[in-house]
C-alpha cells in the first residue's frame, strides 16, 4: 500500500506541475505578438498537455482508485473523502478545459486576454490547498 501511495503522490505532483504551468503558458501566449512566438507556444502547450499533464492525471486517478480499493467502505464513510473526490472531479474538468484551450490556441481562435488567464491560473492552487488539507487534517 505504501508503494501505491508513493506513486499516487508522485503522479499528483507531476499533474499539478503541468496544471500550474500550462495556464501560465496561456498567459504568455495570449500576450505574444509575433507569429514565431505563437507557434513556439503551440508546441510547448501541446507537448506539456499530452506528454506530461494528461499521463500524470491518468496515473493519479489510477493510483487513487487503487488506494481507495484497500478500504472502500471505510473511505466512503468519511465526509472529507467525499469533499476531496468532488474537488478532484473539478480538477479533472479543469484539466480537460485546459485541453480545449490548447486547441483554441492551436487554431488561433483565442479571444481572451492574458489577464483572464492569470486569474484562470489561480483555481488549481485553491484546489490543491483544499485537497491537501482534507487528506492530511481529515476535518470531518
């Protein structure tokens, strides 16, 4: 079980690295004014999303489900786990929305400013804080 937990934490760290960096790339891409720069951001965004962030999300979910499988009834009787899983669901939706934005930028259809993406970049920080507190403190 400790190996599974270790791999869950490792994949979570990798997933959040991507989830933190990808919207930051959107900030710079939205502010970019030259075509070579925009093309460079398209490559970076695609590689980060498809090569690191998505595989890390999949691994995080697999290892998380594996951990829950050790004590399904116990975990699902705890309120904090329900809240944590709801936040994970929100993060998964955020992840796929980032994938949508990768396509929007790829197709040169972005209409939002870099300021929007600066605010958009803050959501996963709040989710991370809440998930870690729920998992460690188990407040309810």
